[in-house]
DNA sequence: CAGCAGCCAGATAACCGTTATCCTCTTGCG
DNA sequence: CGCAAGAGGATAACGGTTATCTGGCTGCTG
């Protein structure tokens, strides 16, 4: 999942860990902060062990410490091509929240409607944050496009929360 | 993430592995098929090791094999209450697709617009499936509510894909 | 110039979720 | 009887996340 991203970056040109991190940050915009820096190195070693990349030590400039330059193998090239050909999409993940509501009602430990309200406030907060971040990005940039997707999804989630609230207030009235 | 769900089920009443699996399946509706059966047992052993549940062997009926009945400890109760009080929401995860487009363009190994088209066809297919599954569920049921959320999200994702396509065709025209 | 903060580059380990596979025991059925 | 299917449970391999550690180099400041 993350491996393919790193492979694709290497498909453009061989590179070393820190440079890959920087390119990833730039491509993700403000969301790049959520990414873990160390994971790039973990991923690279695993890719090397899997035979998808090769590593070559390069002394670099005399003032810089040595770096390990990674490059794709033939198998790595194939993997990148396969990735581009494949369709996939993040899973629902709404299920967890849904189960939370059912469990809260069953255990009588919390009010589902109150949980929904708290969740909506949180999502509204995130929506404001995302919209503000979108405004701060230059129009038409990569980061702005990604943030637009986040905003659309948050809005869809908010509408679902309203449906949840209708359903649960109705159940509460019936019980 | 999954631990809290299992804990909350146990908060309603002590239970054993297979029963928990069945209750989870019922609560998730047709999406329950995507759940891994084995994970329930893995989660239970971890919860026991963490001191959140206790396990007691019960001989059950003479014709049934023995089962291990799990129950919440005081620490487990606390954890469930904390979970109900907490707000969280699944991460974006749009980033992976976004990086795929950038990488495809940079490496010149695939056409971003073609990737977007393929993705949209896939999402449209899933949207149809989800809507059909929603119709098959009894109206107002738990499964139907969850599927409604999936549908709303898919529609939001499709609108984002359209924005992506506009952006990328524009870039292609400029290059 | 000395010293220290801070960044570059990389490594390690713990934890968690996913998947696949294996096991025993029981029930139903031809 | 023999066998498939399901109930109930366990295990191992793999991948992603997070936190933390190490050196070496930069640049600022007193």
C-alpha cells in the first residue's frame, strides 16, 4: 500500500531516503505532516529484502554523510506497472462507528444520540479546518485538490450522521 | 480499534468467541462477510493479556465442546466508557490515490486520466452493488443504515474523481 | 572561536490488524 | 458406518504505525 508509492517514486529516478521523504511531503501538501518519517526507511529495507529494489552506497559530497541510493529492479518495475493497472479504494470504515452506536445502546452505557452529536461537532470542526487549509493552498495545486476530496468526504459523512440521528431518535421514541 | 468493539459487546454480557463473531456479523449486515473470523480470538487473547477481560472455561452442555467465556474486568469497563466518550473518525486515505496519479505522471508509465477513468468505473460498480444491497436489506435495519453511509461516501468520492479529472486533463493540455 | 540547537540520514523495536492455515469436536445425512 | 459441514479455537507470517535512538553536519550566538 505504501510500498507501491515508494516504488513509483523510484520509478521516476533512483533516490535515497531523505529525498523520498521530501518528495512525498511536497506531493501531499499540508497532509504530509501526518506521514511518519521513519516509515520510508522501513519500507525501503523491506523492498530490498523482497528484491524489488537494489541499494548502492554513494559517498555523495565530502561534506555530506554517505547515503544509500536505491533503484528499481526489473521485478520492481513490473510491480509499479501492475499498481498503475489496478483499481482499489479505501474500505468503508464507517462500520466502527456503527458498531459503537449499537454497543452503546445494547450496554446502556451511553446515549447513541449523544454520541452522534459529539461526532458531528468533531466532524464540523474538521470540515472547517480542511476548508481553511484548502483556502491557504494555492488554487489548483496538488494539495488543494487533495483537500477538496477530504472536504467532500466529510460532507458525505455529515449527511450520514444526520441519517443516523434520525434512525436512533426514532428507535429511542419507540422503546 | 477493534478491541473496543469486542469490549463493548462483552459489556452487554459475557460471551465466548463464536457468539461474539455471530453478533458482529449480525450487527454489520452484509458487510460482516468482510470481517475476519480469526481476529476475534486474537483480540480476545490480547485483551486478556492486557487485563481488560478475564477468561473462564465453561463445560457448557455435555454435547457441545468446552468454550471459554470472557467477561469484562473493572479496567475493561473503564475502557468501554472512555471509548463511548471519545470522538474519532477514519483517516482520509485519499492520499494514496492522489500519490498514484502524481507518480504515474512523473514516471510517464501510465496516463493519469486513464487511471481516473478506471477508478470511476470501479466506484460506479461498487455504488451499484451497495445500492442493490441496500434495497435487499429491510428498510430501517442496521445493515441498511450502514449501507446508506457507504453510498453517500462513494458518491462523494465520485465527485472528487471528477474534480481530479478536470485538473489532470487541464495539466495534460498545458504540458 | 566554542558551544549548542537543529536538521539530515538511518536504524530498531513494540504493537496492532489482516490473512491464511490448522486443529478438534460435533451434527447431519446417505 | 463414513463423511461433509460447521462450531470453537489457535497459530504464524506479513505490513503499517509509532516512538525512540544514533551520529554527523549545519548554522547561529555569545
